[in-house]
C-alpha cells in the first residue's frame, strides 16, 4: 500500500505553496505530478524541479503510469500526489489508487467556470467529478495553505 500523505488539486502543480508549505507540513519526500501533458514536457518539469524542496524527489507520470506503478512505491516514500483537475484525481481513484482525501487548492477562473471559493473556480464537469469522488468515499477539503482553515466544501455544489 503506497504511503500517500497528500493528494492536492492545483492548476500550478509544483510551485511555492506546494514546495514550501504543504510538502513540509505533511512530511512528503516525493512529489508526484500525475498529469498526462506534463509527463512529456521536460521544460515544465525543469521549472517545477526548481520550485521543489531539496529534500523531496519529483516524478512526472501520466495518469495511467501512476495507476500502474503506485503500488510498487517503497514504504519509505511519503508521496504527495499533485493533479491539475478533479477529473485526473477521479481517474486515479477509479484506477485503484488508494486516495482517501483530496486537498483542493487552486483551480483558476476560466471561460465557463464560476468562482465558488477563495481560490477555486469550477464548471459542471468539475462538479460532477467532485460528486463522484464523494460517492466513492473520498473526503474533499478546500484549503489553499495548511495554516488557514478549510472552506466549506458545500460551496463546490452550489
């Protein structure tokens, strides 16, 4: 069973908040970006590697590769999984990745999205994915950084 210490949705993937705050608070020593596009983009990986803390390794896997190999993780690996969208997290969960809780950090405003929390904008597809995650028993938490209170997740469904 992989030691997943954090699963976070964040459009920016690895950046200052993830690197300096979340990774340290949860004790992550492996930042695993599960994203089909970034898995093949060495330039973006390089930028994220610069933001990652020195004590943590980084990996950039497709959603399917994450599903296929997560169960081979060492017990010593304290894994923070970072995804761009709730749909990616749903694919991981449906693929058998044992995610129990999802931290919803940054989902930027874009065409067709509505702002529902301080740093979270959703569209109908996002809402459907969050509902399905809840139906699968995954706890949802809206929290930008670890030292502030979580926001009400019911905002996601209004």
